């Protein structure tokens, strides 16, 4: 079984990838998307989004990292795909699943699910341009406003020469509301000879096993669940015990240190509150602590609250 960390825009940045890959035996992590319009993206943009490229495309713990591209112009997607692998990305991924309105308005992400021919052209251009030893992959949803084109889109990706396909088992209109419609992935897996990766509503080991049983996939991609339970990948792949709140709080301290010493320290308050919104699902203690810190707006105030909670729990 493979377990892959999903590319969550605005959530799974390089700091989060480093922290989570250190405690999970992920087979792969995928970056937030690089927006491609009508030019070759400067190297500095690739390095900013994926500093792991400075280390041959691996996290500090040795997990391979794949750059994800989002765009609608086949030629420019192809040229930037080539550049990504030249810089060290472990293959390159095409985003056809982002539901963000700003992205969709500019004809990127999930809006392309209305046009299987466009998806085919983009993936084929990337596959033709990227040397064969490097994977060219794609991530899709089941559709845009409905799921009527789910198979056409999956076939477009396959027939264009993609190495594998990840499917978030919802349409764009479904957003992130449960359930995930895993049965659609079953049909795709039965039809396509390339590996199909199942994604959506995997919050624990039981969810992962049900997803595998329903889809027949041997690979799962986890997103929000991996933020809610930090060692979810390890529990799925090795049967490890889920992290306690004490372990998770220590992880929050590590994350805080990285954020305060990194380029995004100004965004720390919003980032840490965002993470707590996911942790609340798994840990009642997270909800209690969040109620205490959410009233604060400055980094200093929030850090004091978290550090005090960490000291208190360790003393107990």
C-alpha cells in the first residue's frame, strides 16, 4: 500500500510537509500548485514553493516531493513541467481539482473537468515533453457541477499518457461536504490499467480500509485527515497508535518554531488557528485550547498560550 500526502493549497506548505513527513512513512508528498499562465515560471518561484528542490526533491526525512502545476495552456504546462523535473521534482502533477472560485474563473483547476479534450491536451503535452523516466500524474475530482463526465475525464488522463491518476471522490459543487463517492473510483480503477489513487473522507484507519475495500485501490491520498490526526499516514500504513494530545501539542511547538524562524512568521496567527480548526475534529483538548487562543491576534500572545499548555501537560 502507498500513502500519499495530498496537495492542500494554503495548508501543506514546506514546513508542514517537513513536519508530517518526519512522523509518517509517506511514499510521496505533493506541493501546493504553481500557477502557470503564459510563460516559463522563474526558478525562484519553484524554489519558494518547493525548497526541497535544493535537496534533490526530498524532504529532510527523505520523502520524495512532486511539484504540482495548475494551468490551462498545454504548451506552457509542458514547458514548466520540464523545468520542474530539471530542478529536481520527483515527477510532475497536473491539478484538475482545485475548487477555488478565483482559480476556476481564470479557467484553471476543476473548471477544466467540463472539457475532457482540454485535459487530454494538457496531460499529453506534459507527457510528451517530460523525459519518460519522470512520472507525469494528475489529480481530478469527479466533475464540476455534476459527475456525468467522470469517466471521460479519467480516460482523457490515461489516454494522454499519464503515469497514474488521483481522484478526489467529489465534484467541485460537492466541495468538501461528506460523503465521498468512492464507488465512482471503483469504476475508474476497473477501467484504467494505470494506478488509481483514492482520495476523500479518509480520517482514520477504518475509513482507509473501507475506501480500499470499496475501490480496490492499493494507494490512498490523505489531506484534511492528515492535518486532523498528524500521524494518520503511519496509523494506516503500519498500524501505529494514533498520536496522543501530548504528542500533537509537542508537534505544534515544533511547527511554531519553524514558522517563527521562517518566511511566513507574519502569517503565524492565521496558520495556527487554521490547523486548530482541523485538530478540533480529533482532540477535545484542541477545542478547549482554541477557545482560549482564538481571541488573540498577535503571534506573541498565541505562542504564550500554546507554550503554557505544553508546559502544563508535560508537568502533569
